[in-house]
């Protein structure tokens, strides 16, 4: 029997469901609209959006210009005072209504994420489920965290494409729960359809949300610098984050800038290889397109044979293919580790980084191949990249100091603990790191020297949710930390000092 896209996830059937549920997000020609001034309007200049799965055109991203974005910002700020004066019980009621509406459409949103950003069936559902469950925790616990704190006003959100629900939508709903009005920019590389549906449900629930699309150069200037914006929440690359940090230096407004860093996994005096194997497999979720992905392994030289055997056996079992061929997340075959990377440009850049590493002297350790049985016959595969690994990466290689944001691992061999620490700290700060060792006392002592916000001892660390704090050290983070009560404090004013990584502050937490 020939392989076909599962009827349950066929895109144009999903799009028809979106049009039936939220017709307001489309104009009469079926073009997507922006949400500003309290209503869906302005299709802007549609920019063709192509799915990384197989090249299907999903629609036109409704790109706005700077002047229209400025209108959106000012209207969003105009909603702030009324919403801030709304009783907390009423705010909770409306956010709860939004969560209940989102729960009704979890299946649709999860499937849209397959087409928009190449998530596997299982991970698409994980993203929306974590958003809903996380915000529900805040609804149930907000009184104790908010206390007498006051909202900041208008919070602007610019986030990357990889977690539109569990990062962006989650943050938006908590910010609103705290009494702020919100404006968000849809990620240019994916997620705008699922976000448009989610924001339509939020607006129906009476929440002061605004959603706009547009070129980063034009919209970011308004969404970052405009005086009507009281707080910025940014998730993205270090280059853009640095530019934003520079732009905000004289603005005296609250900000949370989550940026990339090379997350490392160190291995020293270690023997529990079966546990490491499980962690290696888990670490390949979504093709390592995560800010908390471990892409650099620093290994005691004497342990390299055991590490290599464990690594090789795990990576060769990973299946990479078209995620639309799976009917449900419990199907045993094919059990995809991941699908495409976000687009063909990212795939090309990953190939460029890999070739550059080889030219500068790195040794290829593993070069995965794509399996024809996991794709439709003749389908576009330009966005698919199989796992690859390098050892002996030289310092002149671009990849030595760079997070690839994709399925390329680097392995560095060391002979002393001091080398281990130095090689784990090559990116001047990271979000997470991990140390695997049978000597947990040594690992705990060494962890204090690692420049990462979270360091796991014999375990992976992640962004976390609900009460778990999240941030970064060095160049991986600027501004207020988030998670648990800190997310509430980050978007409100009160007597308590804001905990974070600021240029002029040493208010950093102990390693957690």
C-alpha cells in the first residue's frame, strides 16, 4: 500500500476547521488578518509561508508596516488601564474561559504545529498541553504570588518559532492574568496560524491581546523601543538579543531577554551508560531545535570508548522523517525522533557549519542518513537533516563557539577537570548544563564553576514550567528571570527587588 499523509492531519482539512472555529481571522478572500485595535483587520502584504514538512504553501503571513504596527501598540496600551483596574477574580475568570476554549481545540492546534514548524505528532500536543497546564497552575495560585503587586502596563512579546504555545502563549496569558495588556509578534518562521487561532479564543474571552505580523526590522523597532511599551519579553538568538539590550539601555523599561548559548554535557569518572543512553535519546527531541538542547559533550578521554559505543547505538536508532505519516502519538512505527528543521535555509546553514568544521580539521564521528521509507515518494526533503557528530573540533571552526540549533553534536576530549570546566564554559554563559559522574561530591563542587543557570547532576535540565525558575548566565540572558513567582514579579511592580541578570546588578540566584 503506498504511503499517504494521514487523513487525520491533512493540512487543508485542518485549515477548514480553523475557518469554521475562528472565521474572524480571515478576510473575504481567505487571507489571514492581524489582531489590532480590538478586532481582526489588515491583511498587510501577505508573504508566502511554506511548510518545512514537504513544501506545501500554508498561506500568507500578513506582514504589516511600521505605521500600522505603531497603531497596534498605541491601541494595546490604551487597554492597559481598564484591564489593570479589573478585579483579579474577573481576570482569573476570563483567563480560565480562554483555557477552557483552548482545551476544546488541543487536537487541532497540535496538528497545526506539525505543518507549521515540523513538530512530530507527539511533540505538537506536548506544546499546547504544557501551555494550558502551566497557565492553569498560575490561575490556581496567583493570589499568593501577586499579593499587592501592580501590573506594569503593556507587555510586548517577541519569541522564536519553536514553542509558540508553551513559551509565547503561556507567557502572554500569565502577563494578562497579572493585569497587563499584551501585544505579540508572530514568529516569522512559523506558528502564526496556531497563534492566530489561540489569540482569537483569547479575545473572545475578553482578554486584551493584540497579535501582529511583520518584518523584524520594521516591527521590532516599534515593539521594543516605543514609549508605550512598558516591558519586553524576548526569546531568540544572541545577535538580535544583544541589539535589543543595547536599544533598551537608555529606555529604563523592564525586559526579559532569553538568548542562545552552547549548552554542554560533561562526563567524568562515570559508568552508568544505560542512563546516559536514555538521556541522549531524550535530548534529540525536535532535532535539538531548543534553547536547552545539549549540543556539546565534554568527555574524559579514558571514557571515550564507552561513550562512543553508547552514543553510536542510540543515534543509529533515531528515525527522521515526515511527521504527517503518523496517525497518533502511540503508533510504534514509525516512532520519529524528529521531522524537518524549521526551513530549508536552516538546513543549508547546518550543512555549511558541518562542512566548515571538516575543512578546519574536525573529525567526522557519525553521519546519519535519511530513510526513504519514512517519506512520501518524491516529496520535498530540503528541510530534513539527519544527525551528525564531530570530534576534535578546532577552535577556528565556527561551530566551536556556536549553538547549531539543529542535529549536530560536538564531542571534546579532556584529561583534567580544569579542562572539563574550561571546555564547558566556551560560550560565556548558558541556560543549562549537566555533569555525569559517579562521584556526586566532585560533580556538585565542579558544577559551581560552570557558567550555566541550571546544572544537572547525572540528569538533564530543561526550561521547566509552573514553579520552576528559569534564566541564564552571561550572554545567554539579560534582564528579569522568569518561572514560578519570578514570572509574576517580572511583569509587575512592588517592593521586592527583581531577580535577574542585569548589567548593573548582582541579583543572581544560587545554582538550582
